[in-house]
């Protein structure tokens, strides 16, 4: 047996599979997706098995053996291994980088796997084990193994396999059958967690008798006994106390009588263990929800890949549709993945899913500790759950029968990973759906133009405007090898548009007032609050209703400037201005971490008129306190939510009406559903509009629509104030009228006119090096090579722009140059990029030049 292994060295020379021989004891263990140890020259490396074969087509004596199999269960499924290959081809990255991105960080930490003899299992020599109700004798070598392990207490698996080299299969069998237990001996925070657990007696009926024996004044103890008699299963002590409403002393005194026992039991760390989730039943659907659900239900039971784009206004009840669709999927015996933006993974969202599906749900997000994340991931691996809700990387959940993938807020740019592998979760989802024949639902109140355009394809009325169908697969086929292994077919599926245009129960969308800040300034108001917004807040304070205030962080200045000469403090290592941090009185670079003390005089002209512009939200908070003495403000931004659990804490306080105003950045715009919020204010609605990014208008529209959607979601009607210096801008006008279609049509026309996505696609290549001349020469050579290659595929219009200096021309003392490839087509032309890059291999290696490739970039800064 031979294994093809991708080794863990992200370099061009090692970016293909190497052959290894699988020694006898490992044969039953190794599988596609296993992590293995391999000799590599003089070194020992880790790698992933991507294929198994019975032969190699050269002298087999030259093939070296694997040195170890690292996991009991392969951490990746074969379809994920296939997907990694596809990602490496599509997004031009090393295959091992894609493989590594799919497994939880905790697995990469150092840890050892040990086994011990299972409790109550294998007693004595005449052990029998049950299989299919029949008694079966253990094989002699299995008995030998058990005795060996028993003698040692616990044994590291590698050592065990070494000792019983000829009986690898027997060891595995014992583990699979539960005779040997796996014990994780993981270094650092990874050791298993234990909790106090109450264990009822072997004959729970006795509990009733004992309860009788107790005197009447021991009512609490009686309650505990009768609870356990009715629920005779082990229960966490904390849970029992909560359920019965007694103190720990009560339970302990029962344990002292020997009527029950309290023991430390290993548990999966459950980040939501402290919370109980009220079970919810499916709601009767509104007509629009019903129509949408019926389509999804039909597709889920139909077992073919299908992609839906669900456009539902804020408050239209998308979540309930997701929940019922997932139920259908589970009824089909299949699994569901739900992706939400990191920022929406609030307790509120998790509660909705846990409330409906209970323990069936695993939650994955970056705020979990390594250990918690690992445990959630293991629940997926061991099939203890069938629903995963998580941020971007949850798309790699190791499920094997995926029936449904939901991506909520599909327009969010956080679905694109900004470091290698620079994948977009939406496209990966469609690829996975192709492997599993599953349904994808992309939900949003403001679908991205990319997704919207794919719903329009092929329709006669829009054919002329969105003339896109001329790219032939045949032409793409002539490109250098972008072929993918088997089941991932083209992503080029049209989307079906579903819509829910009204809020549930006919609640109105809130009226939006645009406030022209230029007018405010002309009439003498220099505050950051316009008069109408000021009055509206005052009114809410009076009525004891709540307000959400949004300050867009991106594009908001936090820099240091001299008012005399205009000097702006910049990082000496990066071409970017330094950011002022009020709390530490320092100015910092966000790219390299460089910091210096805040300035008192201008380094350029020595003037004392140097201004530090604090973070936007801090300034707003100060001003609120000045304008409305005694106002209770919760500020949520990167500074106040850094600590674990902070996010949840603030939101719970706001929900409990311990504050009048929730002030924050983007984080307050997403997914929150608070009944007493009747006012929403966007303080500087247009800060993003001025960024040099062709998506600026779209981002502004999306953000305003989202934040406006927070108002008046329940019985109390709401209203929205949008303050802006660009009141006539179409993105602000259309957002104020809740007019998604008006915005989309205007924006589509502009994008087509200016040849931007979704009509054209982009690939951004960024090169960086310490020496400018070498960098420029290389960038020129790359552009020339790209042009040559592009000329070889005349059927696809490809334009090479640049090289030019990047918008941030230097980071950490490395200069940056970029080339942009702009082309029309449905097939990513990654193969062409890969081919051009081979030209640079030598410079890359010799001079430590870095090249990063971003296919369909979301950030152009
Ligand atoms: P969206 O995600 O589309 O913004 P939500 O899913 O948050 O909307 O739903 C808005 C509110 O409407 C929630 O409070 C939800 O519980 C409620 N809701 C959803 N569907 C129904 C229904 N069929 N009947 C009654 N209330 C519903
Ligand atoms: Zn100056
Ligand atoms: Zn810097």
C-alpha cells in the first residue's frame, strides 16, 4: 500500500504529492485525510494523505515508509481533501495551506493520543464482547493487547502500535468496539474538562422508598430524590441545583447517606453550558415565508445541487425559514451548515438555533478558546451533532452528508478570507454543494451585486443589459490546467431568486429621514448631532425607549494632524498614517505595530496646534454625555469588545434596558432584535463613500439598510435618522426609501459602464520586497508575461493593468507593487496566473520576494 502525501511545507517545490510506503501496522489506520509523519530528506515532516494506491509506477524500493499516523480518526474527510485541491487551484495557493485551513487550530498544537482499557469493559481473561447480540470471544492477540494496556495504565498509541507491530488491525478493532478508550493528552489548555455530576443509584426505584423515610422537614431532600427517580440519568450538579432549586449542601447530605453519588466526570467543554435554551416550536409561516419555504423544501428533498438567493427585507422572518428548512434537511437524514458573519454570532442568534435543535447544534467561532473549538469540532467529527452554525471557516465542517448550506447576510465582505487561502465562503459552499448534491440558500436584505447578477443570467429581458453568456467553456478548457478532481463541477450555476418583500405580520419598515449636515453647519450647528436627531434622542429618553447609534468605523479618521502646517504623523516603516489611541496616549501603526508617544508639538513646524483625533465612537460618547447629562451609553467598538464575552455582556445589558443608547460601529448594525429600540441614528452615513473602492456605494447602502432594520421590529413603531454631507447620493436616497431594486439597477448600470465586477472579474497580484528597483523589474516582467499568456486565449477578453505602486505603497519596510488582471468570464483564469508565476520562482526564492494572489478581491486598499 502506498500513500500520496502533501507535506507541510508551503513552497512551490513541495506543492505536489509525494509517495510513501504504508507499513503493515498502519494499514488499517491510514485513510485519505489522515495526518501522517514522513521522512523528507534529513528531516521529519508532517503531511496529509490525499490518495491511497496499491502501486507506484517506479522502483518501489526507492519509496520511504510513513513514520506515523497522527490521529485515530482522520481529521479530514475525502471530500474535504478534494476541496482543498480545488481551493489551491482556484485561489492560487499551496495545497497544504488549504488543507491546514480546514482543521481547527487546536489539532495543530502538540498533543499525544493515549489509550486505556475501558471502564467496566474487559474484565479478566474470559472477556467476551457483544456484537449483534452474540457473544464473541476475543482473539488471543486482542487479549494480549488489553492485558498489556491494563498493566501500563495508559499507553501512547504510537508506542502500542510499535509494540504490536503485526496487529495494527486488532488494536483499531478494540478501539472501534469500545474496549480501549482514547485519552487525549494534550499539552497547554487542551486537557479535558471535568464537572461534578450527580449519579443516581443503580435501582432508581429505591429513591421513592428513601424519600418516604425522610422526615417531613427534609422537603428539599425529598424533592431531589423524586426528581432523580423521575429522571434516573446522570446530571450535572449545577443543572440539578438549577432544576430543583436546592443548594449543594442538600445534595451532598444525600450523597453522605449513600443514596446517590457525586463524581467528577469528563465533559466536552460546551461554551454555552452556562445557558439554558428555551425550546421553540416551528411558527406557522406567513404567506411569503411559506412560498419560499416550499421551494427550498422541494429542493432539499430533491437531492440535487441548487442555489437560492433569498432576498428578504429586514424583519421578514428569514431565520424562521432557515430553521424550518434545516428541519426538513434533518428529516432527510442529512446535515446542515449555517454560516453567519462573525459579528452576528451573538447569543441571540445562537439561541434561536439551540432553541430549536438543542444538542444537535455545534457552534464554531473565533471567540471560543482552542479547547472549546476543538470539542465542538469533535462533536461534528463523531457525528454527535447534525447542525453547525459558525463563521466563515465552518464551511469546512467535516460532515459527510450535507443536505443544506445556509449563508446569512451573504453580501458581507467577511466571507472572503483576507489571508491565504484567500477563498470566498460563498464559492466554497457552492463547490461543496456540488460534491454533496446539496442546496445552498444565500440570504440577505441587500444581496451582493455578484449574487444578484447570477439570478438574472439567461433571462431574455435582462439579456442585453447583462450580456454575459458569451464565455465559452471550450475557451476556458484551453487554459493551462485548472482541472479539478472529479466531483466538483463548475461553479457556474445560475441562482434562483426568492423574495420576502414585507416584514412579518405586516409591520411597517421604519420611515427614514435624511439630515443634510451642510445645512446644519450653515445654520450654526457645529455639533456632530443634528437638531432633528438631538430632538429624537431627547424624546426617547423621555419615553424610556431605546436608541441605536451607528458610527461607521471604516473611513473615519483617527489620525494626528498639525493645524498650522498640515503635517500628518506617518509610520516610518509603512506608508500609512498613525492612529491615535486615547487610552494609552500613544500613536500607533495598525500594520506593523510601531508606536510612539502622543505629540505635543509638530515635528515639522514646532507649532503647538497639533490635534489628536480620537476614535470616532469615543468622541460621540463624550458629546452624548455633554448634551444629555445622566444618559446611559453602551459603547461597542474594537476597544470595548476585545475581552472574551464582552460582546455578549454589552448586548445583554442593553436588552435588559440598563442603557438608553447603544453606540457602536458595524457591530451594532447586524442581526440585533430588541423590542424597545424605536430610534436608529447613523451619525456619519457617508464616511465610506469617499474611499477609493468601487464597492463604496454598495457598502454604504448595505450598512444603512441593515442599521435601519434594527428599528421598530416589534410592536413599537420606529424611525431612522441618517446624517450626511451627501444627501443626494443615490445610495443614501435609495436606502432611505428601502428601495433595494432602485439601488441595484443604478449600481449595475454604473458597474457595467466602468467595467467593474460583477460584469468583469479581477485578480489582484501584489509583490513586495525591500529593494524598489528589484521589485519594479520583477513586477514589469510579471506584467509582460501575463500579457503574453493572455494573448494566447483570444476568446476571453483579458486586460492587464499595472504594475503600479499599491495603495499602501510600503508595509514593514517592504515596498509593494501590484498588477490587476481584469477579465470577463465565469471561469476563474487562475491557471494563467499560476503559469505566469512560474517565471518568478527563482527571484521569489533567491531574493525572498513575496507574491500574493487575490482572486475576486474584496478589499482593494
Ligand atoms: P430577518 O432575519 O429577516 O431580519 P427575523 O428572522 O429576525 O427577520 O424575524 C423578525 C421577527 O419576526 C422575529 O422576532 C421573529 O421571531 C418573528 N417571526 C418570524 N416569522 C414569524 C412568523 N411566521 N410568525 C410570527 N412571528 C414571526
Ligand atoms: Zn506643523
Ligand atoms: Zn507601520
